[in-house]
C-alpha cells in the first residue's frame, strides 16, 4: 500500500508538471478533448490521463484538505488573531507559542498549510472551470450556495495569495524582501506581532479588503463542511442535511464573529504601546536564554532589529515564517 | 384586444409562443413566434399540436411544423422534457393557464441545453441511457426460467426502492445540473456507424454520469439480488465522471418531476463509495 | 456471417420480454421502436398484473378460476387454450418479475401485496404503487440493456416499421424501416419478425393511449396480407380524466382500493360533493351490481356511466359529462402508498387534490382487444404446446404478433390487470417457438439474394419521395386526423347504431380519399415528423374501416360491442311465473345468438376494403354462459340457465353419443 501511495504521488506530480492541470480533465466539459481523442481511439482505446483515472481520489482529497488541514488551520489562525482583543501581550504570547517550534516551523507550515492550501486552490480552480453555474434559471437556495461556494473560493484564493504576501512576504531571503517590502509585502514581524499587525491594518481600504477576504473564507469553510458531509456520506437524508445545515450555519456565524472581532481588534491596536510591550517581552526572553539575538532578528520589525543581525540566517533557505498567525 | 393582437402580444383569446428552433445538429438556432388560439385545459403539448397543424408564424410565414418529442402525455414516459419559460420540465404537465399566469405576454420554449439538438425541441439523450449501462442498472439474475419468487422484502425496503424506480430518464436533473455539461460529437467522414457509436459511448463514459444514474445504482445496490454486483456499480461511480463530479447544487432534486430523492441517493452513494474505497485500500 | 436473427418490432412489455428471452436462448435480436423503449406505452399501465396466488388459493382460487374469469369477462370470444396457458403461467410471470427487481408493494410480513380488480371476486392483482406498467417495463428494459451491453441485442430506437418483406412464397424475410432522425429507409433481413406494437387508440383521436399508438405497424402488416381479428372490440375504460390533448387514465385500482362511483340523485346538484349527504348520493354501480359493486368489468361500468350521464341526465356537471370517483373516505397515507402515482397525475392536470375531493371522470377509449390474427397449437389438455412455432404466428409464415396487437387473449372485453400479463406472457412464451422455427429453417435471411430486400426498400423509398414532392395546398393531415377521431368516437365506442356506423363508414372513406391528397408543410429530409405522421394517418384507415365494418356486421351485444337494437331484453313481468317464462325465452335467445355470433371476426384487406369472415371459437374448456355479473333483477335467468345445463348434463351422461356432438 505504501508503494502504491508513493507511486501515486510521483505520478500526480509528474502529470501536473508535464501536462499542466487541464480543466477539462477533471470536469465535465470534454468536448474538444474527446473529439481529438476520438480520432485516434476509434480502433484502440487510449488509457485515460492520470488525473482522469484518479479523479475520485483527487476530488476526495480536495474535499478533505478543505477541512483538514486548511479549515482547521483557519480556525486556529482566527482564534489566535482574536486573542489581540485581550491585549497585545496575549497575542504576542500566542505567536511566541507558535514560534517555539523554531526551525521545524517552516517544515510544518509547508506540509500542513501552504501545500494543502495550494492543492485545494488549484484543484478548486479546475473544478470551477468544469461547471456552468445557472443561478439565473434555477434560483434555489442550494444552487445559489453552489455558485457562492465557487465565488468565495476564488476570492479566498486571491485573498490568501495577497494576504500571505502582505503579511509574510512569501519568501524570506533578503534579496526578495528588498523587492517585497517596498511593494507593501512582508509587513508582519512575529516578535513584534501586534504592532506590525496594527500598522498593516491602518486606513480603511486594507481592512475592508480583509473583511471581504476573511468572510469569503468563512463562508467557504462553513458551506464546505456541509457539502463535504454529503460528499462523504455523513448526512444522507434531507432531514439530516437540514440539521447539518443548522450546525454549519452556527459554525459559519461563529467564525464570522470571531474573524470580524480579530479584524476590529487589529485595527484598534495602539502601535507604539504594543511595540513597547513586545520589546519588553523580547528582552525578557533574551535574558532567560529562550531566544538568541542572531536567529531572532529577522522576526523583528526592521526598526527594532537591524538588518545586520539577520544576515547570519540561512538566506538561501526558503524560510517561511508563517504561523505568525496568518 | 384587437389592437393588442395586431401588435403581436398575447390577447385573451390568443397567446403567443416563442420557440427556439434549429434545423439540425451543428446549425445555428433562431427564434420564431407563433400565435395560438386559447382553449381551456391546454398544455404545452396541445399548443405544439396546434402549431404543427397551422404551420404558420405570427407574420403569416409558412414554416415546417416544430419538431418535438412526446409520447404518454401524462408524465410517466419522460419524453417531452424541454425548457419552458427558462426552466426544464415536462411539456405535458406544463399547463397553459399557469404559464400565462406567470408570464401573460408569451410562452417561451427552448430545447434542453445539455443534450445535442437533433431538431428544434428534440434532443439526443442517448447519453442518459448509456449512463444506465455504465452503472449496470439491472438485477443480474441467472436466467428467466421458473425459479420461484424473489427474495422476500420488507415493506420498508420497498418504500425506499419504489420512488427511485419511478425515474423515467427524462433528463431534467441533468439539464439543471451545473456540473453536467454537453457532449456533442459529429460523425466524421468515412466513419462507420459502429465506430461512431463506439466513440460516442467512450466520450459519454468519461462525462459526468448524472444524478439519475447515481440514483439507479443505489436502487440496484439495495435490491437483495442486485447487491451481488454492488462493488461493480460502486467502481463505476468512482471512475472518471463518477459521483465525485457532483457539486451539491441540488438542482436535480428540485426539478425532478417525479420528486425522486436524488440528493439522498447521491449522499448514500457518497457514503458507499467512501467505504468501498477504504475497503479496496485496506482489504485488497 | 449468416447467423440467424429475429427482428422484434416494438419495445413495450411484449417486445422486451420476447427480446430478452430470445437473447437468453442465444439468438441475436434486433429491437426496433418508435421511441426509446423505456418510453413505450406500457409505462401508462397503472393498476397491476393478475395471477392466482397463495393468498387467493386459500379462498378457493385457482389458475382455472383466473382462466374462467378471463373468458367470462371476455364474453367467451377468445379461443380458450391460449387463455388457459396464460392463466397457468401467471404466477410464474409474477415470480420472474419479482426476481427482476420490480418494486411490488409488500405486506407487513414481506409478501407481495394484492388488490382486487374488475371482473373477479379475488384479490389477484400484484401492483407497484399505481405505476405497475412502468415498473414492469423498466425491469424488462434493464434486462434488455444488459443483453445490449453483452452484444446480443441491437436496438433501433426512433425507427418506424414500414412493412414486412415477403418473398415469392409469401414468407416473411425481414422488414423495411425508416430512421426517424435521418429519414434513411433501410431493409432488415430477419428470419422471423415479431410485431409487438400495441394498440391503435389514435384512430379515435384522443384516447388514453400514447402518441405512438397509431396502429401503423399493425396496419402495414394487415395491408401486406396479415389477417386481423375482432377489430370491432375496442375497450372504453370507464374512468379517465378528460383533457385537450389526451384522455388520461384513472386506473381501475382506484376502485380496487375502495373507490366508489356515484352521482348526486338530484341532477346537476350545485352543492360541493362533500356537502351532499349519503342518502342523496346514487352509488349506481353498487346498487345495480351488489356482488361486484364498483368492480364490474369495464364494458359494463362504462355503459352504466354512459347511461347515467346520457340517458338519465345525472351528469355531475351541466356542460360536460362526468361522474364522481370518490376516494376521500380512505386514509391519505394508504392512498399515497398504493395509488400515489395516479393521484399525482390527477392533481397535476386538474389542479384538485383527489385525496380531499372526489375526482370527476368519464369513459375513454383505452385498449384494442382485437389485433393481428395469431395461431396456436393446442395440447390434449387444452393448453398450448410449449416451443411450437405455431404459437402466435400470423397467417404470414415467420411473421408473429404478440402483446396488445394480437387478438388472442381478451375476447370481447379485457379484464383489468390482464393486459400486462398477456404482454409479458406472450413475449416469454413465443421465444422458444421462435428458436425452434429458426432451427427448422434451412438458410438465413441475411444470406438470401439481396435484390428482394433492395426492391422492397426502393418501393418504400419511392413512396416516401413521392409524398415529399406533393404540391402545397392539399389537405392538412392534422385536421383530417381530428375529423377521423371525432367520427370514430361518435360511431364506434360505447353505444353503436347501424345507421350511425354506416354513415361513419362513408365519412371515413371520404377522409381516406382526402388523406391520400395530403400535402406536407415540411418537405425536408431530416427528422420530418410531418411526413411520418402523414404516413401513420394514411395507415389508420384500413384499421378504422375494419373496426366499423366489423361493428356494422356484428348484430348482437358482446363485451365492449353494444348495440341497443340487439340488446337482450330485460325481464318485465312482476309475477314469478311470468319471470320464469321470460327467463326461458331469454335463455333460448341467448343460445341462438351464440350459435350465430360466438365467432371471431377475421378480416383481410383486399387492397381498398376490409373483407370479413367469421371463425369458430374454441370454447371446449369452459362452456359459454350468460354474462350478468349478478345484475339485480336478473337472478332468475341464471337459475333457468343452471337448470338447463343440469338437465343437459344428465342427458349427456345417459346418452354418450349425444355428448360427442354437444362437446365438439
């Protein structure tokens, strides 16, 4: 079974790399493809492409990845962020807790967050391109939700790409950061969590875009849990689906309140006061030896920690410092 | 009233019908207007019958009768599905009085969009029947000899199975499904009938199988004898174009003229395929 | 190459049953239908399928009683051996359909549930909600699809049968057919052709039948020389919902589940039906036929409803004829479970919930008992010889007729829930005979000289092309069809009068001449429904004329054929002796009438007119008897009849020589 799994993954990557993910392969509309295929296939049946052969598994993994780890991560993220409502220090402590993983953090981030999100997003785009939304003719609630699920998915994808750039910068090697920072990227510094967050959330445009993006994510997750339950056969009868719908609505509303609170909290941060608190906490950690200056510098705001300190960090490594709550 | 009629709008004793016509596969479609005399208790079939008999448009132009498919006229054969005022349904049960209540100015008829048009309102739904073959929609009995009665079944089993077996393959669920997209192939020069049919079937087998076929698979998987081929049916539902293509828009169950619990079947198939996949991964 | 094939024309219950059984016997089958077979008219059958069963057996039922009910219901006009065989097979047919996954309703314990139907006192009818025909058809459709996937059956859907191909010896070697999409006309060599194309209700314009039931395939065989039996016997179903395009069936099962037919005793009572008290309601069927009640055979129920509306003026509505069919006393849950399908139809098309309001219904043309004449081979026991190629063959060798389009099983009137049985039975039973036929033939049709097939194809192609080239401005086929329907409905349905039929015959002949001059509004060669309809219309006339001529000549009342002029007298006398004398006279007349008219009408088409002959009916198993269904006031007739029979029997036993002549 392990061999099968490995072979499968190799195939998957190869096939994505060589053919690109064609929207027609996973979705219904194969008109053009098959016309061409048919020309060669009249005598002998050509084997279906890899993605088509494993359509079921890919779609189920897509469904699963939306909940675990992507959805679960989103809940943790929003909760962490909402802790800023208590105080800047609480938020900073939560961020420190995440960063206590140290050098393992990037691995965890890529395996459990970035790759699953990318997988979910790319397959999601393929799925969207295979459908023909028809809410114009059929204005049923569930059909509107079908269309909204796709719309919010696309918004969420764009938002997350921007959000990761905005806060995190995508990559952390200095050459890139010199490009990203002037473009408004990589605004967040984990050891100055609240203050950099507060600074990034200034004005009205950015918070407004965040509100749209985050609410899209929340709808997409809550509605996605409901459809996932049908897809996997958890809730079957219309009555069970109705009950599940109530639960998912509660989850969605809860997450919406949580996320909007976090956003409101971020907007209200007094940057200078927060920075003072963060710096005190940082000094204390240095004093106890919990952190050392050399490996911490790149996680501090530029004016708090000089550029020279971070140069010792392995710059060529793709250092993704997520977990700072995005 | 006379004025209204002259202006080409529906009046009390006449009403207008706008039909999207197409002379043959691959040709462009065009709208055509007909005026029909109002009678009591009319349905869309009787409207089309009148149009066929008069064979003349609003402008007095002689035209070929509109081509359409129908048979039983009491909503059990599934033949007369079409888009009426923008929504797919059976033409026989579409009563003119109701349609005019919703839209007094005219009745609009269009062929289904998810199946290739043969002519006018008539479409080729062979893909639906192919779907039934795909999921092995039958009870695999040994023979038709006299072997006594079938296995005894509870009333509860029958009450679950019966609604599913009312499916008349009308195609409404596919037409309304945003995940079901049209597959239209044309016969190539020099291609034999058999080759073309094989090529079509292969294309159909890769397209989304659709709610009706998923539901039929569940019907036969619940039959005491049909169960014996349950694994094969689930394999079919997990192949390309299988149940995974469903996007849970649930239009199928809304438009089904027989009120078949299609989304229940889909969820049931979802569970069955989940378990079947696990079984295949860990047992085989 | 050269493998033998059977062409089955028609994909309803009979055609599908034959196709799947042939496939099982390793015979290649071509299956041709005007529609995808899943949409065949059999889906419209609602109530159920009859068979003697364990439940009824305990109450004294048997296959023989089913047989007896069927011939009594048919007014003894059927040859008895095929009917006996069918009744014997009935339990097996239901077992098979059960195994094929038909979702029959179940009892609490899990057995097949049964209900009562017309013309019997036993609950013989197995049913799947109120869509039994649909469920049975789907089970067979699925099996045929299974054989199609295995390559044994090839379907030709959207093809129109244009006629059989006969060789120089007059034997059928295949057929010509037209693709309704591409309009291609093609010859199909076949070693046997089985016609299973159902009834011809469209001759009556509106009926309970589907739009494909034009009778054209049967008519084309008839015009090619096949004999047609009992054309005048057309069933008018007592309960249908009137509509502009169709008269929709309201199943007999509504009455089988307790539905009651009534009218207000006050003509056109304006009160809502629920407000009319019991004693002001006239349950006329229950009052006139206390034993069978609402479940008298269809011909009788139809005539009674007609009589109530037309002669007694008790129609519910002033401007149209209808009576109440009332289910409102039955719990809604039970109605939904057993009759859901038909109640939905009523609700959808009438906009009234029949669970809460009595339905308004009126009779409508429903079934053709008559059809292509078919042969059978009798065994010594009085059944059919299994595997005999003679069973179901028409007078044209290799051309078979099964299902509604043969004339064998229902005589003068078909009992409810027997049609599904006769269709499946004939389909299954004919297949082994066809196997033997194919084995006995020397060569395969596919290996014959192609010129026969080509010349037949060309003949049909020329006719088709000629029709398309017709000048504009001729007759409109749709309007002629309407006129034909009106004439036929007026002259040849419930009540028939000779002068009316004669007049109708003339009108139909005129319409036939006009139909020959039809011009088409569509002259294209792609999915031309106009030309297909016009051809079907032209082929309605030979059958319509056979119906009228058969009805005109048959001066008696039998089953669905009712002429008031020749009706048996009712007993008028009030004193016992007088009634006794009247009953004696009645029985004399009954015997004399049977002597003259207990005969099948057998029609041949001479090219322009039907030519009628009469054929004796094999009544060797059950002796014909007065068909009164316990009519109130006619009890004495049955008493006299029974006394006579007893006396004859005693004489027979005393004189064995006399017995030989009576029994022959």
